[in-house]
C-alpha cells in the first residue's frame, strides 16, 4: 500500500468510528424518547407542550422496527424496571 492509501484508509477508519459513536448517542436519545412516549399520558400534558409531544411520538413511531429495538436496548440497563 502506498502512503496515500494508508492515509485514506486511516481517515476512513476514523470517520467510521465517529459515525458509530454518533449512532450510539442517537440511539440512546431515541430510546429515551421512545420510553418517555410509552409512559406519558398525552391528555395530561400541558397544552404548551402538546405539539412537541405529538411530534416526538410521531417521530418515534416512524422509526424502523430494528432501529427502535436497538434504541430501547441501548437504554435498557439504565431504565428502572418495576415489578408487580
């Protein structure tokens, strides 16, 4: 491999690492949002936040199923579980 190819490979590797780290952070955000939507009673929200809550719920519902599962898994160790 030439020096140019080594540099290009290194730069692509770093870019992929950055994208994967960003994906992990975004999955945590999506997972927290999904959990929030799941436990929030929309009718009980103040009128000032109803539009934003609806946008959030629609955005979460628009996620592909695999992405949503990954998002929920990413926060599963942090979400307190309740047992009956």
